[in-house]
């Protein structure tokens, strides 16, 4: 009888041990993998932007400079730029960021199973409520441009942090300019 009790205890533990997985050691900590169900992929498994394990696959592209890795991290691609900056008290996307957003919009249109979180930020001038609303308007402006390129509404999560998560501490024009931004963060679905 003791044997059956021991067996009943050990069997679930063996099952759990067999089901657990360890993180893929093939990716560097700075690499981003995105989940692409049904998209054109070639097996690169790894972790997401914030370190969460996404069990994801990403297409490998070799650029002119010999870079081989995730298309989103290819330094010669506009997709590697995932921050859009704004002028003071504005939610209008600057002309220098239009090409980057067109590339991201086309990428999302080609990969309808991808999701991107648009995080709006502001500098520390203005009230908390005003800055939360401005951060949201900035993220919605970016979403509109991405959707004009063919991305769909269900591919987005819009979040505003207002002044709560500065990229640069301080009260200088440089710090303020770095904090007026929208970050595009690809996440798994």
C-alpha cells in the first residue's frame, strides 16, 4: 500500500518536471522575438522585450551589412527604431518619424497576428491629468498612422504613462525632449 501512495505522489511530480521548460540560451538578452502565428517565420525562439518568455518565432534577415537576426533589431532597418518623439505640448507626429511609422505599419499589416503596445509619455511640465491625456493622444496619433498603412485596430494596446516614466531625469530641454515620446513595444498574443 505504501508503494501505491508513493507512486501516486511521485507521478505528478515527474509529469510537472517533464512539462517545464528552460529559457532558450540561443538569444542575447537584448534581442527581441515576436510571436507570429501563421506569419512567415524561421525558428528563432526567445524572450520578449520585457524579458517574458513568449515561445516566439521571428524571421531572420541578413542585411547589406551582414547582420543576421531578428528583423526588428536589424540596425539598418527603420523597424529597429521603436521610439517616436514629439514637440512640446503636441500630439502631431513629426515628419522625421513618418518613415519609421510607415515601416512599422507595413510590418504589422504583413503580420496580422502581431500585437504592439503603444506607450505614450510626456515631460514633467503640466498637471498629471493633462499629461496622461496628452500621452494617450500621442499614442493614438501613432496608432492612426500605423492603421493607415494596413495594421488593424485589434493589433494595438494603447497606454499612457504621462510623466510617470521619464527616459531622462532632469529639467533641461534635452531631458524634456527625450521624455516626450511614444514607445512601440511588440508583445506576444
